[in-house]
C-alpha cells in the first residue's frame, strides 16, 4: 500500500484548516479528516460511528451533529430512516459533499431524505439558529472526539447542562439523544443522569491496529 497521504481537499477558514486526505489506493484507500489541526476521524475503523446510527429505527426523523466523512449519515440512510438533518459547522465540508469529493459524502448529499445545514449544532439545539427546528426522534452528536478532546474549544459548552437539556427538550416523545465519545467521561455521565434516569453509558470496543480502544456512546431517552 502506498502510504504517502494525498490531500483531496483543503480549506482554511475562521476556525482553522479543514483537510481531507487519502492514504493508499483503490479498495485499500483510507480517507482521513483533520479539522483545526485535530484528527477528527478516518475511514479505517468506523464501527462506532455506525453504531450511533444503529440506535435509530425505520422512519425516524434524525438530527446528526457533525457530517465528518458521512459514515453515521450513510448508515442512517441504509437503516431506512425518514429524514436526516445533518448540521455541520464547516461550510467547506458541506460543499465537498455536494461536489462528491468522496463517494460516501456525495451519496449523503444527493439523498432526498437528507438536508445539510451549515451551522453550529449547539446554536441549533439551544434555538439560537431558527432552523432546523425539530422535534427529532433521534439526536446523534459526534462533533468532537468527546468532551475530553474537543475539535473546537467552544464546543465545551455543548456538553454542559444548558445545551444538554436543550437537546433533550428537542426530542419527540420516546426520542433518543446519543453522544459519541472517545472514552468514558464521568462529568457528562452525571449531567445526563441529572437530566433523566434513562441515561446510559454503552462501551464499544474496537480494534485499531494493535490497540483495543473503548469508545463510549452516552444515551438518554425522552418519555413517551
Ligand atoms: C468526528 S467528525 C464526525 C464523524 C461522523 N459521525 C462520521 O460518521 O463521519 C466531527 C465533525 O463535526 C464537525 N463539527 C465540529 N464542531 C461542530 C459544531 N459545533 N457544530 C456542527 N458540527 C461540528 C466537524 O467539522 C466534523 O466534520
């Protein structure tokens, strides 16, 4: 495999650089997303991004915070959800999706069930952005590597009480809030537990090369 990364797209904006790179060729190719100097994700191992989407059900109206490489959104489409509002802070990434810079991003952008919004998902959830407005059957947040490893320092507020309770209030009856994290976070867990007794911590073990990593998805369910 050719290990020299090739830059597919690069954009420099007010929050730093967004870079999409590819390693290798053909079926072995691995796409990698760097946002503001932080490794956001790559396509080598995406089970936990897809596990987020697997928490939904056919026909569901879903909000996804963070387009990334489109794995969560594409898995939702495969799972026959009804609509997907994807809120992505980097306009370049949304533009690249419409251009189809990767097959998966192009597929997500073209699907008539998907609406792509350029916005801060926290502003959407707290009502500082009027659209999209919800309610949603599921709100899936994967905008950082978790509260311990932020892509943007401002995202710290997304994991505090105000934004968490605003997100929870945007759920339709029986709806699910889910938050992807690179590891367990006791503070986030206790804030969700203060919000609802339905708060749960699910560990997803994945093998990345020689490392076994325990990703965590926090969930909270709205009453029926
Ligand atoms: C780890 S990636 C998401 C991966 C995605 N789940 C997937 O399957 O490809 C994080 C994404 O969230 C975006 N992001 C970061 N902060 C955000 C915010 N406050 N609002 C919306 N999007 C944000 C980043 O630009 C990046 O595209």
